[in-house]
C-alpha cells in the first residue's frame, strides 16, 4: 500500500482517522471527494464483522456526501447485496 501511495502521491491523498466521525469527514473534505476506496482487512479473525464494519463506513460516507463514488472491498461474496 505504501508503494502505491508513493507512486501516485500527486493524485492520491492518505489520511488517518475514521469516516464514522463527522470531524474527520470535514477534515479530509469528504464533501468534495470524487471517490473513496475502502479496503477490507484480510487478516481480521471474523470476515463477516469486518464486512459489516466496512458497510457501516459506506453508509456514513454516503450520508455525508451522497455523490461520492465508493469502491468497497468485501471479504465474503454473500455480503454483497444490492438493494
């Protein structure tokens, strides 16, 4: 991941925080973001709970910026439900 960030450092910004916190969303100017990438933790002991947490992150971000494009990585295919 570090090599990708370094390679595209002029086009990608990396922040530490949580998108579940409105102050962090404001700090990273999520309302102006064109896209957001949410990666799964492949080493998490419970893939369902990691997927659930990431889906909650998507909801939080979409509530803050309904127009942002979100790329979400899920660990379990059965957690992908389009509604």
